[in-house]
C-alpha cells in the first residue's frame, strides 16, 4: 500500500520496558506514521530515547511532561504505555486535546472509571480510542477469527484461554501486586477479551473463580494468588474457562482454544520459540517463548499498523475484526475481571 | 512372570458392548486367570458368548441369572459390567458370596448407596473390591503418575482433565440420559478420579459447574447438558478444572494435564489414533481415536491383569499406584460428581 | 474370532534376548496357538524357559538340539530366532521335516543361499515360510499401507525410511560386526522391505550408498560404519532413500515416509515413547522409544497372530497385506542390501 | 541500535514477483538504509514502483536501464533480483562501478563463470558481495546454527535437507526449465549451502543423484525432473542427503535436519503456516506455508538488515554466521549442483 503524503504523528507516553518496544516499533516499523514525540518523567528513559530513536529533525520531540506532549501540534495521536492507574485520566485529557488515543490495557481497574471514560469519549466521535488487547492482531489469532467467521467450526460456544507467565524468582509481580488489581485483572483480561471477541461479544452473566498461591507467599498480603482458574458464563449458553499463572517452568504459555458445534481450534497451544526441534537424551523437544513480548512481538507491530491505518481511513469504533478493542470492550473486560476477583474473595459465584 | 498353578476363576456379568470387550480380554489375554463363567439375561448376548469365547471344558459356564453365577465354585471373582443402578447391590451380593469384585464405574450414582457398600465391604477385608477407573492403568497415565511421584514437576497443584466423546448423531446418550446421572456423573467421574489420584488424594472442599446444550436439545427434559465445565477446589490449595462433552467432531479426546511448581505434563493431549501423519492439501494431520475403547484398549487389559495379580498376591486396598480405585475412591468420585450436578442446577458454588 | 479346536503347535528355536520375547508372546498371547516346544543349546536359556514359560502338560517340551525339536510331532511350525548364518539351512531342514516356518530376518546374508532356500521351498508349496519383517504388522505401518492402497496419496513414488538405534556405548554391535553383514544388511533390510511393500514391490535397478564412522572406530576393521545413507532406484521411476545409524542420542528412531502424487504420509516420525509430554525449563518434550522392541512390541505380537491365522486358513504365499514377507521378498531385501554394501565399498553406483 | 546519520543508498534491480518483495522490504523495513533507486526494463514493473514505493524526494529514482542505475551516485549498493543468466556480469559491472552487491542466488549456473566473478571481486576487497541464500537468516536456522556452534549436538556429521514446492498445475517451472539449470541447481543449491554452512564448510568429494518425473511430463524434453534425491559426501566423513520436489500437495516444505554425535535437531520439519491447529472430522491438523516467500518472509528481511549492517561496519567476507553466503560459498553450491545434474544424467557417482 502507498502511504499518504501526510504521515500520522504519534506521541508515545511512557518509556518503560514495554514503552521502549512500542517506541521502536512506531519509530521504525509502521509505514504511514512518524514518531513525533515521546514523553517520560524519568531522565534515564529520555536518555534512552535520545540514544536509540531517530534524531531531529526526523526524530521525536522529547518531553518530561504529558501536558507538553499534548500541546505539540505534530502529535495527532497519543500512545499510552503508562501505569494502569493513569490510563483513564490520560485518555480523557488526550481526547480533550483533540488527539486519537491508543492505550495499553487495562482501561482502568475500576468499572466506574471505565464508564466515565466512555461517557467522555462519546463527546468525541471523530477520535479513535483503542485499548491494546494485542492478541487480536497476532496472525494466528487473526487466522482463527477468520476461520470461525467463515463457519469452519460451526457455532462456537466454548473458549478456553490462558495467560501464564514463566516463573520470575525476582518477584517483580509480587511488588507490583499492590497496584495490579490482582491476577485476573492483570492477566485474565486478555483471555476475557479473546473469549468475547471469538464468541461474538456475548454478555457475561455469571462467573466463578478460585486460586492458589503455589510459590509466591508474598502475594497473600495483597489478597492475590499466583495461579487462578475461572469459569465465565455468557448469555446464549456460551462458556469460557480461564487459567492464569505466574509460575510456569517452561515459558510464557498464553494460548486459547475455541470449540464449536462442528469442530474446534487451538491457537498457540505449544508455545514454540521457533521452528527448531532438538533430539537428545531427554527426548524430542522444542524451546518455548520466554515472555509475552517474544510471543506477541508481531502482534504489537500489527496492532500499531492497524491503529495508524484505522485513523487514516477515519474508521469509527467497532468496525469488526480489523479494529482493536474498543473502550466498550475494555469496560466489559474490566467488569468481568472485577467480578472474578470478587468471586475469588467470596468463594461464591457472582452474577453480572 | 510365571503364573501360579491355580488360575483365578473369573465370572463376567453383563455382555453388552463393553462387557464383550472385557470378556474377550479375560478369556484370552490375562495370564493367570481363566474365564470361568459369564452371565447375561439377554439370549443374544449368551449366543455371542457361545460363538466367541472358548468352548468347554476350557470355556466359561454360561448363566442367565447372577445368583447362579455367584453359586459357581469355579468363580473366584466377579467382573461386573452391568447397568450402574445394579452395581451397589451386585457388589454386596458378591462379597457375601465370598467373591472378589471388579466393578465398572460408577460405584453408584447415590452417595448414600456408595456408603452402604463401603460399610458392607468393611466386613470382608480379605476380599478385593475395585472400581474400574481404567485410566490409572493406561501406560501413559501410569508414566505420568510415576514421573510426578519422582518429583519431576515439583509439587503438583493443578489438574485439568477432560472426557469428551465424538458426537453421536444417533443420540444413544440422550436416551441414556434418564439413568446416566448426567454428564458429570457419567463422564467427569473419570477426571475426578484422575485428579485425586495425581494430586495425592486431597479432600474436595468446593465445586462450581456450568454447562450448555450445544446440539442435543433432547437432553433438556432430563436437566442434562452435552457440554459441561467445572472447577473443583481441594484442601491445601489444590485445584482441578474439568470439561466434559458429547459433541466433539474429531473423536474421543479424553486427556489430562498436571501442573506443578517445577513443571507440568500432559497425557494424551493430541488423541492420535496411531503414529501416522498425513500430508495433503488440507495441511498435515493425524487422525484421532474414535472412542474411549480405542483410546483405552491397553488400559482395560492392564487393569484386568493388575486385578488378577493383586488378588493372587493378596494385596489389600490402597496399595498405591499399582492398584485400581478403591471403593473409597469411588465414593469420593460420586460425592464430587453429585455436587457438580447440584452446582449446575443451582448456579451456585457447592461446599463439600 | 473363535479358535479352532486344534491349536497350532509352535516350536521356538533360539532363546536369546529377542527369542525370549517371541517365546512369551507365543506362550501367552496368541489365540489358536500353543507353544509346544522350545530349543536352545544354552543351558541358561533353557533354565529361563523352565522358570518363565508354562509348565507341562501345558508348557513346551524343551530341547537342546534342533533336530530333536523337528522330530517332535506336537510341533506344527518352527519359529526361528537364531543367528543369521543358520537361518537358511534351518529353514530347509524344517520344510523337509514338514513344518511351517517363521524365521527372523534376514533370510541369509548371501544371495545365492537365499536362492537355494527358495528353490527348496518351491517343493513344499503347502508349507508356509515367512521372514520376520515385523514392520508390516505394526498398526501404524498397516494403516499407512491401507491408506495408500485406498489411493489417499495418489500414486506413491518415493519412500524415505530409516532404522536408527540409540547409541550403545557397550559396543555390542561392534563385536557383532564380524557376522552382521554390515549396517545395510543388518538394519536397512527393514527399510528395503518397507519401501518395496509400500511402493508395490517394484524391481530395484540401481543403488548408491555412503557412510561414516561417527563414534565407533572399532567398526573400521570390519569395513563397517555406524551411519550410512543410500539411494535405491526402482523401475517405473520409483525411488527410496535410506538412513541407518547406530549412534542416535534420543532412542530408536525407526520411521518411514511415503510421498505420492497427491499427498504423503509419515509413520512414526516422532518416536514417542507414549502419550506424555513434559513441560519444564528445557521446553516441551516427549521421551522416545529406547529400542526396537519397545517401538515394535505390538508388531511382533500381530506378526505372530497373523502367522498362526495364515497357517490355519491355509493361505499361500503372497496373499497381500495381511501376510508377512515371503521368501522372495527376503531374497530381494538381501539382494539390495548386498548391493548397498558393495556400493559403499566401491564408491560407485551399483546396477542390479 | 541507532542508525548512522548517512543512510545506505540501495538500488534494487529487477521488480518481478520476488523483486517487488525485496523492494518493499528495502523501502520500509530496513533501518539505516534507503531505497535510492529501482530498475526494471518492464514498464508495468516501473508503474508498480511508482504506485507502491515512497514518492520523491524520499522515494527511489526509477530506471529502465541497469547502466543508469549504476551511474546514480545515491546508490551505494545494488540489489540484484534479476534472471540467473545475468547475475555474473551484473555483479562484475556493479563492482567496477564501486557498488556493494547483494545478488539473489545462484551466482551462476556455470562454474567457470562463478570463478570469473570471484577473480574480479578479488580486485575490490573493500566491496561487499553477497549471494542471497536467505535460509541463513531465518531465525530458526540461525538458532540451529548457534546451538550447533555451542556444541549442543556434539560434532555434526550428517545433514538432511530439502526444498520442496507445492505443486503448481500452471507449470510455470516447466516453462522455466529451459533456463533454470534443472531442479538441483534451482532448488537444491539452498540445501547445499545449508549443509556446508551447518557442517563447517567441508569440501565435497563425491555426489550421486537420481530423480523422477512424477507429474510434469513436459520436463522430460529439458532433461529435468520434478522430484530428485541426492547424496553428497564431504571430506572428514561428513554426509548430506537432499530432496527436491515441485509436486508437494501440502505446501512449501523446505526443511533441514542436522545429526551429531550427541544429538540432532530439525529446522521446520512441520511447515506450519502459523500457530493454529484445527480439529474436525479429518483429525487434528495444521495448515502449511504455501510457498517459500511465506516460509522465509522473516529471513528475507533479516538478510537485508544484515547486509546493510555489514556494509556499514565495513565487514569483510567470511565473518561468520552473521554474514551471508560469500561468492566462494556460492561457487561451491554451483559446483556441487552441477555435479548432481551430471550424476542424474549419467547414472554414476561423480567425484569432485
């Protein structure tokens, strides 16, 4: 495709581990876009930007303050890779400044705050606002979506999906537990979005969750767990089962399965690192993707390209598979995730 | 191993589809045993026995009546492959007649009746009574048990297990629904037993179940479903997730997964029919085991051999992996299965 | 099936490692047959038989001398598991004594001797003589044969097949090298037979072979190698590629592939030990079959049953897939194997 | 990494199917490079470039004539995706014009012409000249190379490698047969390069090849085949087996295997299209990569990035795994490929 003459100016906000990856994608690998600005309150992150990203005049303006970035006329859209607790207000600010918004998941850990953002966004129907559930852009998930849409498995009625990380003995996520919202809001939201997306966006009616601390005792003080399981019932007899884990030995094993009346399919069930198989005294094996970024590297890139293309053609929300998760999708993911946490804590099923 | 001079005399009771398979195994493939008797109230089943099983003097005495078989002094142990509703009383009758008992699962669909059998069996400690959860004898399940026991995956804390049948448009199981006890008591009991066995027989504390009718509307009048999912919490933070289905397109896909603190393993995750892979315009594929008997053919045979060996060496109940499910195991499977059905019907978690 | 009244009396000759396996199969697992006699010149092997096999009157007569076994009127068929150099004469002796013959491969390491046996066997058309290329009876190979016969891959024109053993540091096969005939006659004969069987028994026209000593230097003095590769051209543009190895790290990995004009198939390409997959820090893996007996355990059993059934119904040679390799098949395997050895030694293609 | 201030100016020559892919990569996806020029004698290909590639001043100058492109001072390196028969002279012309050269394989179908290019290139040691054996840059092949270099499989001594295309009933390659050099020079050169690269660049000593026409009778008039097999012996007892096919039903199945003294590994043995597995009445299957570009899409991109990086840091030839195939590597691939064709035609082994 030929890029339009005017490149879309993007402003990335937050240059932590994931922010850096986004910034590099936006700077070098998204035709039709230019990384116009980058923002971080951390001097070392800005130093990284100065060293790694293109130099002016082609490189991004660097800001320590979000308000300054919003004031930059070269910025057509903001790309938020900031702490979850900031997402909602930053989205609202961006919309008010006339910018399109891409924001990493979750929209918010609070249902009410999600609703507030949706209400505000309704006032700016000409602006895109997308939440980064990147699995929708993974080529294999996309292929599965297309096959289901083409009727290859009949009517889909059950999704099994999991987000499971390789065990991290440093316990980063234990320290993160205070603000993560718990394993279901941090990890399972991806699976919730996958399930809704692949089942045709049914409304959830009831959930049940359970969990355990297998290795990381430090989670107990936050009421959190390192392995959780859940069932979600949707209207129309549709079902989902979820598994989330922080303690896998073999790698990041985030995969999904969809079962329909005429067949089923799995996406990524063996999280192969690549196409190599090794034969030795331990048998025949493949190595696994160590973390979610390795697994979903392509998805992050396709997600960015799709967002830019979507803004350029002026697509509205909800234009189907090609577009990412809408604010409404993100609200539903948070609503279900919050209910899962409530079920975990109460030991009871929660009706939505 | 050298068989002892005196072969164990077995009396198979019930010669339906599964009973015939057991009878052939017992007649031809179990060293140390002899098929001394067979019993069925159906004339066509007895005719099958006359044609297929060895002839006297080496072949079995044939009976139309269970009481007559129990009176046969050549019968050391009975092998019950009868309707579930008869199991409990037939076991009691066999024990009272001084016979060891192997009985197909389930022990009973009623917890109280299970308990009655246990109480009676306690009076005959010298007699074996085993319920046929054959997966324990499948070589792959056995290998998994051994690997877990050897600590290869650390401390196991989560089992995911499923019993899923290829769709049968004839709807045999719809007609069977009135007496099957529902999908959880009919199918998931296998997974319950697998989970308890592989997790070290923890006590279940709470369950939740949900389900749907994907294809077989006729099940609704029985309050039954054709696809069900469930979570079972055990003491000590152990967990299980179950899936049962009557509607798979690709075959009988009964498999299990065990996750531990240092690794995990799956048993039969791709239900390959054999070692052939086919390449054609549809891709690369393997065919799947069409039904549980094809999948567990070896397990049924090993189960029979283990029972015979166990009686011959006079093993008591609960001697570990080598022995099959005890009456107490079967009681637990029924107790949990009944709770799953109750949860399905109430929409609430059920505490055990 | 119902066994006929008169069981076929079998006499096993040779009770080495493989002979013991055959003897146990014949004694306990082949309906319609009885192990009437066993023969070994080694006292310790006869002692094993006395301890392990059924006792008289049901157990076999034991002989130290082959001539005595041939004189036993209870023996209807002999089962030769003896050193290769004895096969030809023992087959002739058995036929002259009026016995059917099953003989482990190879028929002989010499083409002329193979031809002599065929000439003699032609005088006894009522007697069965089968050479034990057991892969034909492996359920997966059988399924592949049936799929090809049904046209599922179009016209088959290329077979790739390998016989590769797990490395044995004890070097048994080095000591065995003096009499094995070399790696192609010892191992590749299986692949030759598979290729001919699956390609419709075409005539070989030209071969080329090459090889190397990867680990076992002791083979050099015998002109032998521990890894060999070969190409065999057949009439009608059909082709085969072979690989033989003594040095695999992961197990016995004997597998085959057939490519046709409309598809292809592989048999056993991943030599899974069973249905277990293990997840740990090294990735996801399956263990492999350690040796050919583990891989082909079922094949040996089906082979024995098929032989017995074939004799009982009076089948002649060449009755298709169900029957094993004929003497003519074995002659061809030896002829091609000898040509491969000649090509290895000369470095030139050999025309047949 | 931070690009240097001065971007490397690339000039792509040839805008056929593969040339278009290269041009898009060079224009949009290679940091540090700019597509300065493009050349094709075909007006429709230039029209494609005007529509698809960036516009001036950022886009490439377009030329109908190669000499004009060589005269463009913005062009630092040429990227030849032209007919094989033109490669040698175009490389020489580029070197004489002071340009670095990347050229699609093969260097030439004639050994003498390869040697002429090497002699000429020796006069320009400061210029890079690389032949596009892209598999070296496929992430899985790269991982295999690294694992072997790290000793994970011991000493590698056998490579099995294949290049097999999905059958094309249009018969493009039949029309192409007159100039392709035959299946071994067209396809197997990739496998030859892989084998040499993974075995430590040993010298080939003898080859043997055979083949057949399975489907495309039109090849016979060119002395070509649609399925070919070959063995290549290297010094030091190293071996390779090759398979090339134009007639696969399931897709492009180009894969390799390396066997060492302590293990082995395969690269791409199941040519999965992606991470989706489908369950239906035909079993469990994955779709396959339809053609080499889908299979090696990443490899082409990494190849381009590596070439640019290599020129920018002034790397000389032969700097190991990171660099692509040298002219000397390409000469060896042609030398062996020519010998394979000669062996096919003569029916004899060919000594090198």
